[in-house]
C-alpha cells in the first residue's frame, strides 16, 4: 500500500535531526501569515504519535511576543476507536508571553469576523481526558499585566459527551520569589445548568490578583470559595 509506505517514510524522516528541521521549517512557513511569523524548531513525532517541539515562537511587526521551549504531548491514539481523546501528559519547560500580539489590520479583522460561525455549544464528537498538565515556568511580561510575573501550573481536566460534563483541577504557584498560590477545581454540567467549584487564593501585599482586580493600595489577599 503506497499510503502506508509514505507514512513510514514520513515518520522515518522525523527520527533524524535533518528531517525534523525540514518538517519544522515547512510547518512554520504554512502556519505563518503576512502579519505574524510562527517559528517551530525540533518538531518530533514518534511512531506512537507522541509529539514534541524544542522551540516555538510568535512574532509580529513589532518583534517576538511569545516563546516556548520543550513542549511535549503524550497520548493514547488507539483510544480514538472508543470515541475518546485520551491525553496522558502535556508539558512545557518554559513559556514567555512578553506582550500581547499587535492588533490585526482592520481588513483582516473584518475578514475574520465574516468567516466566524456561531458557536454550537458543547457539541464535541468525542470525550476528552487530560490526565496531567505540567507547565514548569510561565513568564508574563510587564506590558501584559503591569508588572512581570512568573509561575508554574499543574492540573488535569476532562470533557464527557453524554450528558455533557466539564471538569478540571488547577494548581498555580509563583516561582519568582513571591509566596502566592492558587488552587481550584470545578465541574460544569450545561444541561442541568449546574456549576460547582472550589477555589483558594493566597498572595502577599502588592500581588497579581489585587492588581488585576484594581484593589486600592494592593493589600494581601486570602480568598476561599
């Protein structure tokens, strides 16, 4: 079968550095546009369909606004036969959001809005499970929220089709010398219009939550819901 042979050739190419560089360059070129340049380096896809990217960045006319290193996706593709996207692990060693991307030209924005279709709610055709999310270091630049901040994120999540049910857990810790944490878990059942969640937020004076909420004098925050 010619398609089976081509598949093995493609995977074989991705097993050597020169092949990964070639495919990375092609994907970067296809994903980029006139106003935004996406650069992908070290794209790797195993025979088990696990994926990895050494580096990824997004740049616009003002320069690089987003960068990421050591991205990995481990999943169980055979679970698709039972109607489930089963993701075992998503990891990233470092992610930098230096600033928000520059606004698109008016013509591009109008074109985008014309092609957007109305949302169809939670009509996903498969169940989705994310067993583990690990983002080692996320750095947010001062232009985004007023001051630089660094934190780590871990969590998990799931979506069930029938009946529709969204659930997830999140654990966030500052890693820039400030003792601040956020832990949260939530479960949402759209058909029953029920939302349940637990949230604990703790940060010292001058923290990110008080800044985002524009609380006067930026006091220490302790919140439990």
